[in-house]
């Protein structure tokens, strides 16, 4: 995972907290993980829409795989 990506997430959360006068303004692990999860879902959605991956339901969750040419 790219360190700049994580720093950007932390900076965005901190800036949001400061703008809302939330103290302390640091980014919690849960807030960081929530943003990472949202970004992952968005990227997977784009890959699925573009036909680059296949989506499968599993017994307890879901899975994806690359489409083979």
C-alpha cells in the first residue's frame, strides 16, 4: 500500500475534524479503515463495470477474480 495514499487519508480526516471543531483532530484506525474500504469498493466496482473482474457470491461473503481472455 502506498504511504502517500495513507497520509492523504489521514490528512483528509484531520482537516475534516478541524473544520468541524472536533477535538482531538487525529484520525482513528476505524476512520482510516472505513475510507480504505470505501476506496476498495469503489475501485472494485469500476473494475467490475469495465469487465476486468468477475464477482462471485460465497457461502459467507463474496470474492472476485480476474477475467481471463
